[in-house]
C-alpha cells in the first residue's frame, strides 16, 4: 500500500513530490492551518511498493493515488504537484476530475514524450547514470542545485536527505515516466481550471517554460520570489500564503 504522512484537520491538501524527493520534504507545509495535509511517498519511494505495471505512465501513478486517497477516506482534495509530481497531478485531474477541488502545478516537469527520440533517450540515460552513482553522490553533487543560490543549509540538508533515501528501482521507474510521458496528454483531457507556480530562480524547470504552460492553457501563473526549483522550501512563507488563499477560495465555493 502506498505510504503517506498526514497532519491537521480541515480541507484535504494532497502534496505530490518530485523525482528525487519524498514525503518528508514537505515538512514546512504539514502544519498549515485549515488543512488536513497529506504527503505521499509515490510508488517506489520510501516504504511504498512499486507499481505492478512495468513501464508505468502518469495515469498508473494517478490510479495509485486514487487508491491511497480512498484508504485515507478522502474523496475530494486540493492537489499540489511539484516537478514530476505535477505530471502525476495532471493525470489524476484528467482521470478523476470530480475528486479535485483545486489543482496547482508547481515548478512543473512537463515530460518528454513529444520530444525527438534522441532527447528522450538522453533524458532516460542521464537519469540512469545518476542513479548508478548512488544517492549519496547525487546528494553531494545535486542537492544545492534544486534551491536558489545562497540557500539555507537546512533546506539543502532536506533535499540531500531525500536523495540519499532514493530506491534505485523507484527512481528509474519515475525517470522512465518522465522520459516517455507528457503533461499535455493529460491536461488536454482535463476540463477544469488549474494554476501554475514557479520559483523565479528555478534552474531545473526554467520559469519561462513553466510560465509557457500557464499561457498555453490561459491559466494563472504565480512567480515565487527568492526561490529555486524546490520553491516550497526556499520560500515556504510565500508558498504557504498561496495555499492559504486557496483554502479560503475553496471554503467560499463550498458555502455558496
């Protein structure tokens, strides 16, 4: 069964981590007022078992998320996907639209399904090579790159801890999805609204590309100041402020 951690009470808030992370990375969001906050370890991460499907796409991960929410007794949720989690969140919104109260795609990884085969192969091979070096080397060489220049030491430590905890089989399954799936495949099927956020100093998913995603679907875009790729760590105050705004909007919708 897919593992998750939760805290608080109120409107369910489901947080989906990126490819080199895990549920623990959301520690600055877990105590948000007015939310029942849930953060999963996606299949193949933490204690979560691998998906039964070989060569899974984002829809397969979305099905696992639906089953996890069922187990948690959550029917509808505010859904926030970060990086690769945005791809899974988009698939979930496409497959289970009635279960999404509000969708946020943060620092979104858009996938390479529609890229030229050489680029797809290169994305896959580079991830394979990274994993071959092991989580410790990944943590030492890449953790700081996910944050803004001059990031706090404790934030670098959080990112590094997530990288050290990676399971090769889970990471490689997620990397295969990144290389062979595409966010637009799912968003084209999603008839609801969503919003797009990105750290202004994101060096992994460049802000102009993430803003392009918002423009393509005519959805609101929010730039997160003084934040790199892991924007929810770098500028948690601003990130959480946006989540509290959504909490109010959802409450208003429910009372009208």
